[in-house]
């Protein structure tokens, strides 16, 4: 049964992925509050700009995955708008361009506030969103997706949010960005583990396709360990206030998700794990932001 027009656009935009993009922005804002440099207007512009780039990337992926045959009848994930015929592919591509254009408008304001480095970050981010599945060498089809997500959904999003408020990048903000990058990459690892068979058949050489199921399961666990180690180990060593350990409250969720990935890697179950990992990323980021602000 086909969804309504609104439902089709919701499927194309993939709103369930947006909290993963919002989480590093929260962390950047938490550190800005900690260092008494929080500025709400640049912070909001960074948030909406990042979400628009993510929406543009999602729409672009919907279009190009359909064109390249990665979204087909054998796919076990949620149905996609272009592949299902709910929306004309060219319309989806046009919406992607519109989302990138709107993010550019917000980016110009941030360039005015924080200078030319933000111009470079904005251009590279939009270009990366397009090249993830588009262009002559789509990054996601050649095993570079994990690195792309770590850099842009972790390091760039977190440090960029802080930078537009203070024009500097403290060491702690960089580490916070790395923690968020590890979790965002874990989301992608689950997605690619679920789609490993259909991606391989479509010629989409994700990292999961290249290294195999078991190594991808190990990758998922390692990413979670690295993310939690960043705030918790310094607290345990007495180098940071206890508030920085607040993300540790989500550890039971992480352990449950890791158990599911290792012992129940069936595609239908991984759909639930994927949603859970997205929720984990948002909750971890929110608690990290609160801990940084309170400290």
C-alpha cells in the first residue's frame, strides 16, 4: 500500500536519522556553555544548517541509490521514495538541491559571524553530501562512508558548532566530536551490516561488504567502546569532573545493542537495532552536552 504524498516525503527525508545529526550540535553547544561563549543565534543556525545538509544528503541518497540499483525489491530496510515510485526521482533530486541551497543561506550568515573557515566547512560539507552516493566516484559505494560519517557527523559538526560561537576549538571539543563521530559511524555500520547482501549484489562496496559480517560486528562493538571511553576514562582518572560521565547512563542501551548485533544479526532485527543506535547517539550526545555545561 502506497503512503500519502506527505508520507512519501517523510520516507524520503528520513526524519528518524535527524537526531543523529542534531546530537553533535548539542555537544558543541554544551561546551560553548561550559566556556561561557554560548551564542543562541549562531548555535541555531548551525543546528538548522546541519539538519538541512543531512536532509539534502538523505534525498540525494534516495535518488542515486535508486539510479544505481542499490534500492531494489530484495532490500530489507524501509522502502525508499524513488525506488518505490512514490515520488518522481527528479523531484527528489530537486528537493535535495533545495535543501542544500537553504543550508547555504544559513551558512552565509555563519560566514559573516565566524569568517572564511566556515565557508570552507560549508562547501566541503555540501559537496560531501552529494558525493556520498552521487558523482563519478560515490564515497559510499567505495568503502569511504564510515570515514565520511565520522568526520562530518562527529568532528566537523561538533567543532563547527563551537567555532561559530567562539572562533576557536578547545581540545575537549575535538574529543567530544570524536565521541559523536564514533557513535554516528556505529549507526552506519548497523545499516551496512543489514544491507550487506543487497549492497554486494548491487555493486555497492561499503566497508561492511569489503570486510565481511564478523568484522563489521567487531567494528560496531569497537566504535561503542571508543565513544564511551572518551568521557568516562578521564573522569575515572580524576582529570575531569564527574558530570562528564553522564553519558555512561546510556551504557545499558549500548550493551543491549551490541548483544543484538553479535547474536541476532538478522536483517529484520537489525532494523530495530538501527533505530536503537540512533536513539543511543542522541541520548549520549544530550547527556554529554548537559555534563559539559554543568561542569
